[in-house]
C-alpha cells in the first residue's frame, strides 16, 4: 500500500487525492512522502489545482451563506406578518400609538410645531396620511421643504416628493442645496430629505405624551 501511495505521489498526485484513493490517513501519507520530491511542473500543477479548488469552495460558501440569509429573511417576514395580523388597523388608538412612537423617534421636538423630516417616502406617506385622516389636517396647511445634495435637481425632486406624498407642488416652499457636497456624486436612489410641517403644536404635544406615557407603562410592566 505504501508503494502504491508513493507511485501516485511521484505522478504528481496531491496528498488529498492519495488519501481519497487509498483511504490512508493524511498523517501517515505525510510521513511516507517526506523524501518524495516533485518536479517544478508538478508543483505548479498542484498549486493551480489547489487555487481552483479554493475558488470553488469560496463560491459554494457564498451560495450557502446567501441561501441561509434568504431563509432568515423569509422567517423575519413571516414573524412580522404574524404580528401585523393581530393588529386592528381600524382602531384609532392603534394608529395613534404607531404615529406617536414614530414621532418620538423622527418628529420635530425643538420647534413649536408638528413636523417630521426623513429621506424615506414610506415613512412620510404614513405621517401625512394619518395627519389628514385622523387629525383632520388641511392639505393646504401641510408645508414641505427639501434638503438636497448639490448635484440634485430641485424641480425634479419636488415633483417626486409631490407625487409620493400626494401633495400639491405649491406646498413645497423651500429647497436647500448642501454646498458641502459639491464635487461628490449622489446615489441615484437618494431623493434628499423632505421636511414636513403642519404648524399644529397641539398634535405634537399629544403624540409626545402618548409615546412617552406608553414607554413608561411598558417599562413598569417588564
């Protein structure tokens, strides 16, 4: 068996190959092959084969990790849907609590007004929609301003946010271009930050009280 192993090695076989063919432990083969010399060509061929195997192994690892990540994402969506199914979105208290928690994190607090700024259209659509439906805010009183990077087109982005938020173009009062970004390219998906204000400080006060009160009650119940 040793002679067979040495012959295979002399023909340029890797230790891994010999191990698979003869089913001999690698530790034993390493001792047998200690005095077996390979040609430079055999060494290059083995190195090339090793690099190819390494590349394939990395590809398989990437595919495995991507598959596992996809499983985790599907699981997260399932668990989220289970929570959402238990919510009564026709209950005003549920909607107000959701808005209050959103406002606590993203809403205007330093100014005497109800407002919010963000770059995520979904978040701001939710904010505007609830203000109009549940608080009776007049669309004409909702004022918007955009904070954009220097290479962005103000008129184009006014139209974008107007369509996303379903607000008239005349509601967009002000555009600020950040001169600090001159010379740097903006990612296509970035639409700037839209700031929304309806001026009604009573809504702000109510939302802040709801959110803080809710947090305090949760902490006490833990």
